[in-house]
């Protein structure tokens, strides 16, 4: 199984970025997909997830700014991030878990997002 994130970078506050996570080696449509983030010195945080029925969850800190979506044909999950703030600066990780399971079994390598002037 491989999860490969892309789309990170340096962006000014108030701007947008879209992260992508391309999955291979798994039955993508049978997995709940998620985005986590971790900033230096902080705990890893669940940002958003989307289950096999495309029901989504977004953390309060990103609600109304970030949107998770998935494309089961392209085996890809996205995170559209709008109105970015400096506190969104983190390494963002894609993760996958089999539907009904509690733990995320598969993780990507992470992509850095830096929000700064």
C-alpha cells in the first residue's frame, strides 16, 4: 500500500492550497480516508476524514475553511484549504483505515504546508 501526498508549499495568509493523496495497493472505495497534521512540538491532530459513504468530518479549527473530498475512480483524496492562517502551518499526512476499524493502518510520508508572509 502506498499513499503519496502532494500540493504542499509556502503560501501567504488568506490564500488557498489543495492537497492530494494518491492511493495504490488497496481497495480505495472500501477505506475511510483522512488528513492529519502535526506541527513541531504539538500532538498529531485529525483535520478531516471521509468515509466510504462520503460522509465527512472536519475539525472545528478548520470547519468552513477546509473541505475533504474523494475520487474513487482516481483513488485520490483531496483537502481544499481556503483562507489559510499561520496556525495551519504543519506537516499534513494522508491516512487510510478499513471501514469499521478504529485505527488508521496506512500513512503517507507527509507534505509541508507553511503559511507565512
